[in-house]
């Protein structure tokens, strides 16, 4: 007696149902991720610090610039380029600020 052939049959209705379920799950996941990151960005923007120095600080800065010396002495603060708003500072102070900025070699 010959062996009966093993043939698979495809249930197209069940396959279509699974396809729809997977598409819906993918859309729900994408919406959840979009909502999460929208909330994250909104929170990050609310924590952002305003960088405008304000009118009082601007007035103090302008007064400090007005009192800079113009005698060329390297031991004092001086104008390097007044039109560009650049100043020179004593080399010892510049080195100290650089070391402080970069952590002193830590």
C-alpha cells in the first residue's frame, strides 16, 4: 500500500488575521515610542536654561569693558581688538584659567 502524501494546506483567512494583528501591533508600538519621545523632548525643553545675560548684567559688562586699560602693559587687562570686543589678560591668569577649565590634568 503506497504512503499517503503529506501536503500542507494554507488557511488564508487565518494568515490574513495574523497579518492584521501584526500591523496593528506595529502601529501601536510606533505611536507609543513617538509619545514617549515627545514627552522626553518636552521635558528637556522645559529644563533648558535661558542664556540671555539680561540687561543688568549687560550694563555691568559694558562698564567693565569701558574701564579696561589701553596702556599695553602685559600685567593688566587690555584691549586686544576693541572693535571685535576681544581683550587680553595676563598670561599667569590665562594659564590658571586654562588649567581650571581642563581639570588640572586629572
